[in-house]
C-alpha cells in the first residue's frame, strides 16, 4: 500500500497521520508492552554481572553459548559473554550435589540404595548400576558421580540428604542463593534435561569455587582411575575411569589444574567447569553450550593462560588504609563541628575485600577514599556513613577495595540543658543529616536514562491512543447529527 504524507503541520498533524496508519487497539497493546518492559528494566539491569574486562593482552575469543572466567581469591569476574543467561547445565549439576554431600555427610557414611534412587533415570543416562538394597559409602558415591558421571550415585547422595528429589532440589537452590547465585533453579541432582533446570555461567563459577575449597573434591576429580570395592550386592570390583580429558589424556594436561566436571545433553550442548591455581590464585572457568566435547578443554586452557598472564591478584593490606581512615574521621568531625552538630563518631570500621585483581603493567597503586560517594543509612539516633575505599592503579583505573564505615550518634544532652520547656528548634533533639551526597547504592544513571526514555515512549503512545479515541468519538457525533 502506497501512503502519501502531506507536509508536516506540527505535532498534532504528525499524531493524526500516525493515527491513520494504526488502529487504537494496536497502540494500546504497545503501551501495555512498554509499561511491562519499564517495570522489568531495574531487575534486568541490576542482575547483570560486572566484568573487569580485558587485561593488557588481547582476550581470547571463546566459542560457546556462554562463558565466564572468575578469580576466586578476589571475587572478581574477569571475562565473560552471556554470563548471566539461564541455561541448562547437564552433569556439571553434580558439582552442587557433591558440594552439599561434602558439607553435610561424612565420607564413611553408608548409603542404602532404594528403587527411587535409580528407577526414574532415563536409560541413555550414565549409571553405576546400583541395585535396590545395595550399600555404598558417601566417598564411593562421590567417585562414581564425579568420575563416570553416574546419575544413580548422585541420586543416592541426593535422596539421602533431601528425602526426595524435590526435597534435595530445595537444598540445592537454598545453597545456591547463599553463594550469591541469581539465575539458578535446580530441579534434580544430576543434570536431567528439564526445561526449568537452569543456571548461568556466573552462578556455576561461584558454586565451583566453593567446591574447590574442599580438598576431597579436588582429589576425587583429579583421580585418573578409581577402583570401587565389592559391595553386599556386587561381588566384583568396579573400575571408575575419569572421563575428564584434563585428567585422562596428556593432550589437555594442565599443570595448574585443580579439578572440575564436564557435562552433556542435547538440550545443553557440551558444558564444563574447571579450576586452576597459581601463585596463591584460583581461577574458575565455566563454559556452557560448547559446540563439541573436545574444543571446550582447549577453550578453558586459553582462559586460564590469559587470566594468569594478563591480571595480577594480591591481598589487600589493612595497614595501607590506616592513615586514610584517620583522615576521613578527622574530616567528618570537622564537618560536624562546622555545622554545629551535637553528634559524635562512636564507631569506625574498615570493611576490606580479601584481595584485588587488576590488569598487569599498570602504574603504582595508591589507596584512597571517595568522600563524594558516601552512602548514608539513617537510624533512630543518628546514621551510618559508608565511604568506598579504592586502589588507584593508573590515572584511568580505580578499583574498589572495601568500605570505611563510620557510625555517628546524637550526643545525649546534659541535665542542665534539658530543664525547662524544650524549644522545637533546639539541637537537643536527634539530628538528621543535611545536604548528604547521593546514595550510590541506587540505580546507575544509564538505568534511569532508559526508564526516562521508555516513560517518554509510553506517554507518546498514550497521546496517540487519546487522539484516536477522540477521532472516533468525533466521527460518531458527526454520524448521529441530523443533516441541515
């Protein structure tokens, strides 16, 4: 259809021309969609993981649906792509199952196998071959789960701890939340391909980093072969070869490898989590949706090599911030005195991160405090001031290292001051903080710009809707009017 526009006659003319092209119901649907998007933007933006970004070298190009490289010592996410996208994890799910077993069971605890622990597992999923009434230890179940990805062994651990698959899934999701996971919803203990069994590369990095703190997890996942002794239902020994090529082959042998797990289903593609340690640093690499089984190992090695060579991680020394703390306290006291505030600093605390990661080859580091980005939390008798602490490693690179926390309380008035009728303007009443800097814990400026932009679009849509409705009403009035 050819549409001819007359010359523009202002905003009203533009609106009316648009009205001729659109029906009001379409515009109403558009407005509703925009309103829904507007309400979801704060959640979507706040859930995005901040990456440190490329170091001093060209970062590797990783072929996968999602990946992330995480420095566990400093808690820094270095590189990633689609790191927050919820995706099916396949058998790397067993890292969480193993973590909960290591946290809640003894290695020598005995598991008695029930039919529920293997009957529901699909036939094409890996199994140890456990049978009803068989007894194995927690340690043996962990070896089977992590080396040959035996799903019945993982189920045995899960149902022993949770009472049922659903009960154990609740334990998994609770622990994931405690670790800071934001996109994780587990429904089973071994990675069964279910539509709502999802996690993200970022979340799996946090789960794997926690598992790597357990020496038993590292020892098991680095074992090339394990012999399972006879049980009450199985007279022969069973060999458990490690299917992870970091361990089973020399091609992908990596000297700093600490442990990990692989996975695969048609839904998830090839997945892997792995840890490596050098110079008291622990890096965790996660790849989800790799195109084939072999290449994911090489991609992980490239991530590790880049992480160890392009970044430096070092512990934060509290002694570096003593003078900054004293100067900030003096600054706040002077500010209170200048404003004639009857308040005092009652507590001073340094909340420092354990370590900091930054790109190599940057200039000398200088600790500092940002007095302009103070966060104020008020309470009944005063407030708490939280000042960001940082390390400046170059003119353009500043990295937060923690918080300086000052508790400020109103002074208790003396008896001589409180006699007589109190003046409503008296400074004996608890003070509130005037002229405070903006709370930097709030949304970023980009989020507000998006909100303002979408609000403007919604308003424009509503104007269009109003113009169309008004036009229809006018038409109806003209039709009802008798001819003159």
